[in-house]
C-alpha cells in the first residue's frame, strides 16, 4: 500500500490501523467490529492480550475475518494516488497485476527483460493482499527464481527489490527447511547478498527484510554457526540496535540476535562487541523503545548474562542493573519475567555483591514484594522468593520486609 509520507497526501483515517497508524495492507475485523491490520492485531493477540486494543473490551473470540470491502476501498484509493506519483520506487508503469498476469511476468523475468520494473510490479501485487502473497509463494519456481537473483546480481538497487518481494511472501513459504537448503547451498553467495543489503541498503524496509530471511533459515546449530561466522555480521547487528536507527530495524536485529545467540561462542563475541552497553541504552531510552523492543532487549540480556563474562560486565554497569530493575512490573509480563530472571541469576544464583547493592539502593525490595503479590507466573514467584531470602539476613532489609509484610499493596496493571 501507499504511504502518505511518500506521496504527500492525506490518508483517510479509517484506512489506518488503530495500532500501527499505517495504511492497512490486510484489514481484518475482530468480534467487536473494529478493524486492524492483520500483522498488528496478530502481534497484539500473540503477546497474550485478550482485549480489543481500541475499545479494551474483553474478546469473546480471538478469531478475525478479512474486511474485503475496506480492502477494496484502500486499493481504489491507492491506485488513484499512484497515478500522481509515477516516480515512486515501487510503482509499475503499467496497470495493476492480476493472478493471470503472474505467469507471463515470471517468463519475462527469466528472459532477462527489465527485471527492476518487473520486480516493482510483483512488489505492488504482493502488497495488495495476503492472498496474493500466498499465490506468489506457491507459484511454481518463483521462490527459486528469487534465490537465483540473489546469487547472480550485486547491484544494491536490484537486490533491495529482490529482498523486499522475498520478505513480503516469506510467511507464506511454509517449508523453511527447504528454503534454508536452497539458500545455503549456493556457496554462501545468497547469504552474502543478504548481508550486502543489510549493510548497504538505502531503505529500512529492505534491511528488515534481509534480517527476516536470515532469521527464517537459521533453523539448526549448523546454520546458526554459518550465519554468525560471516565476517562483520555480528558487529553490524550490534550497531543496528542503536536507538538512532529505525524501530523496525532495531526490533528485527534483536530478533535475529536472539535466534543465533545460542552458542557460547556467539554470546562471548557479542559481549566483546559491547552489546550489553547497547542494550542498556535501549532499556533507558524512554519512550523511544516499544514494548516489543524492551522485551527482546531483556531476552538478549538474559542470554548473554548466562556467561560469567556477561554477568561481570552487567554487574559493573550499575546503570544497566538499575534499568533492568526498573522494567519489573512496568512494561509487560514477558518483560518482567526476563528482568526477574536476570536479577535472580546475578543476585541469587551467583551472589554478586554489586548487583545486590544496586537492587537495595534502587528500591528493588519493594518491587519484589509487589511482584510476589501480583498475578505472576509460578516461576517468577519462586525467583522472587529466592531474592527475598538473600536480604532477610540484612537487618535493614529485614525491617523493610517486616514493614511491607503488614501492608496491603495495590498492584498496578501493565
């Protein structure tokens, strides 16, 4: 779909998703009657929410149905403004592509005709609906053709378009194992092309797409090792999680780092690349970091602090310890669980004195007591109890605990 920022036109408010505020690509309606973009509402529901974001009504059903009427209206509007923007990157020079046209266009692509213009047509076709994405993903030989383009061409303008269409249909490919074999068997040329897009891409969307493709093919220890060993890849990912970058790029980079950081070797490399300092910046970035970014940052921090070197660097960074503690009960249940796991590991399991002091000085005991009274998971409650045991031996802490044990505390929801 078309973005008003590109076309300098006003977008009708009911074309925007209430969550992302972007023009909806695949509008779907909940049982409450409110329409959202499919990706946004799916992410909301997958996060454990059971309410309608716009009305806060509890959902009787989490099922949603496509809003075909609204999708057609958005399509008509998009077509009308596209005619005023012939220079737009993804705008084809001819009419709208139909399912019947795809076979002809694929043949033209294979005949080495104007591939950039043809890719632009495919991008617009895929953006029209989820059904079109599914059609392309299952079209005989289409995915294989895209992989071949990654091997054979190093022009960044062309590669960005290949990655963009690839990312649009990625969720519909289905068999990521076959995709992994297809990409990685090309003497790593495909992987190298994806990293070129990641480093040199002019648009955040194409760089995010490259990361999503890489994440999709890292299914086992072998592929994770292969990806993480590509020269400069880990350094680039750490650089991309800076608050100065696009939020979608930060989130995609964090997600990819989490997937590939299972081995001790990768975690050690990330610690040496000062990833903990970058994560601290994300956690203290105020309103710039979304809930999802905070959750992923805490998850990655939990992973790197599983190593002795990571715990040492974390505990030496008092601001990072404080930032983790400040996320307890303030972001989401997922963020709280990751934060408590980190604090439990350094304060209870490994008894780091600096981390314990930071916890006490920043009202950490009060938060732990609040957490014990909240509707947290059994695992979080157990870790919170373990943390309290540490401080019961301290007379000042015991006094604090006694005073709070006699009060009824109001727990604020996330």
